[in-house]
């Protein structure tokens, strides 16, 4: 599942000409959407819906974590790695206990991160970053 989702996202990125930063934003958007679906499914006692939503959110977070460049990304990559591990554990906890609160907590974390990536993805911001280190945000991901 994770491989297919990632392959589709990369194909879509290539087809639409999206940048790597925009891909990260799309992945965060997807994870947030699926976690909101998981939270709603738990509240409605829709176990099948919860399973599908949790699987998709975990696949996205696993892909984000798996593409971190630990050496190039330095402390930022290490921090994100720890945060993604924490998020995965919280999602699994919420899934096992049928508790929407861990999903909501991870949505808050992802929303905060996504806000920063959306700022970086803005065309004006990218224009201002036209320096030798303009790709620095992407050095975190492989």
C-alpha cells in the first residue's frame, strides 16, 4: 500500500510539475485528511472505515519518515524522524483503543508542520530563496 501511494504521488508530481516541497505539502494534506476520517470513523463506530483511514495515514507518515536524509538533514531530519515515530505510536494507540484523541493530536502536529511547508512552497518564498542553499528544505528528504 505504501509503495503504491508513494508511486502515485510521485507520478502526479511529475505530471503536474509540482516541486518536492509541494509534494511534502500534498502528503501532509493526505495524512491529515485520513486521520480526520479515522477520528470520525471511531466516533461513528465504523471499524472498517477506521482501518482504511489509519492504514493510509500510516503509509504516508511511513513514506515521509522513510525518505528522510539523515546525514544531509542533520538535526532537522533527526527531529522529524523522532516526531514521525511518535506520531506512528499515537496513531496505533488510538487505533487499538478506539480513541479519536490520539488521531486529533497527530492532526494538530501535522497541521503545524504543514503550515511551515506551505509557507516554503509559496512561489514568492521560493523566489526569495534563490541562493546557493535554496534547496535546503529538501535536503531533509530523499
